[in-house]
């Protein structure tokens, strides 16, 4: 499901070329300090939250991680695992979901 406040629904996490099905809850905001769009949220693996490929990627600084939805794909960073089995996911630039153009005041 997507709405004006971000995206919630299925996605694909690609870790070093391996696709893992996930469910995500994502949002984005423009950061005035660096002038970039930052997107962020939580994701739940549809399998074991301690998936070996993902754990190896978390321990490596060279793993390539992307998050994709039907609207697009973006490079991502994966962070902490919360007590509910959801990983933090963040990125900078075009998010992997549709966002509305900002309203500009005249």
C-alpha cells in the first residue's frame, strides 16, 4: 500500500546479488542542511530475521545493498535489529517508492 506519507508493503532487499523478500514501512523527508532527500524506515524479512546473507552484509563494509519496490530501486544501508525483528533501513537520494513533488511557496 502506498500513500502520501510514504510506502508500506512488499519490497525486495538485494544483498550482494541475492534477493530477499521483505515488508517495509518507509517515509522520506528533505534535509535542508545538505539539500538532499533522505528516506528511512523499518523492514521485516519474510523469513528468518537473522538471515545469514544479511548478517554477513551487516558485518561487511563492502556489501552492496539495494531496496526495491514496484516503483523503483535504491541503494540502502541497513542498521539495527529492533526487539520486534525489524531492521532499520535508510538511504539518500531518490527513494525506492513514489514521492510527491514538494509544494513550493511563491
